[in-house]
């Protein structure tokens, strides 16, 4: 029985990696973005806010005993997870991936800044015990999955990541 959370800022590869990891381990994959749709509260007509506390309560109750759960919101909550993997990506590569998704410059900048500031790592460490980072920058999705499996089976540790030198550079 294992519940693995995959988090990280948008574009770090959560969906890509979770799908592969689920296939490798024969675990169902739960996409938190999809579940969160049910927990939206209308604020203005084109802006929605997720009721994170309600989502956390419902999920904690309904989570299967074996699962890969993916989404950036994982780091904001306390779910009953055995491992939390924070996917990381070099700021330049992250910018490239988000451009490829067709995102506008402002949204890209906000998310690249969050990555440089270790946002998901800090939040995850506040909320969970077993937190490991995996750098996706120069790995293929398959290699990321191998690394995660190594961590879960206790064969290897997580990566160390430090993007702080990019804090004050124009990327
Ligand atoms: N090692 C890698 N691991 C994961 N994704 C990678 C890797 N290398 C390149 N990519 C690419 O990066 C992109 C990551 O997108 P993906 O949608 O999986 O990210 P995400 O974290 O789920 O984003 P979002 O939060 O917007 O859903 C994909 O186009 C994927 O092919
Ligand atoms: Mg995704």
C-alpha cells in the first residue's frame, strides 16, 4: 500500500511523470486539478477560487489505499500521503516548457519566480514528512520515474536544487 504525491509548479512535468509512474507501478492516477473542479466557488464571473479545505477533507476520506496523486495543490494541503515528490526544473527550461504550453508572459514569470523561490518545496516541507525533490531538467520522463521508484524503494535519495542565483537575473 503506497500513496505517492507528485507536486511542483506548472510545467515541471507532474502529469507526464505521474501517468508513466502509475503505469509502471500499476497504480491509479488521481489528477487533483480535475477533482478540484468540483470544489470551485465563484468569486467574480470569470475568476474562480478553490475551496482547498473542503477539497482536503473530501480527498482524505476518499483516497484509495494505493495511488499516485498529482497536482500543484498537494503542497498546500495535508493529505494522507506516504511520499511527496516535488518535481523541479531549471528556470530557463521551465520558461521554455510554459511557452510551449502557450502561456502569456506574466503567467510564465509568476511561475518561474515560484520555482526559483522553492515555493512548492517549502510548502511541502511545512505539510508533509517524506518530501523529496527530483530535478527533471536534464532527465527524460522515464528517467524521472526511475529516480522516483529508487526513492520509494529506499535505494536512493532526492536531489538538491538551488536556483537562487537566478533570483535577480533577467531570464
Ligand atoms: N523529464 C521530464 N519530465 C517531465 N516532463 C518533461 C520532462 N522533460 C520534458 N518534459 C516536458 O515538459 C512538459 C511538462 O508538462 P506537464 O503538463 O506534464 O507538466 P505539469 O507539471 O503537469 O503542468 P501543469 O501544472 O500545467 O498541469 C511536457 O511537455 C513534457 O513533455
Ligand atoms: Mg498537469
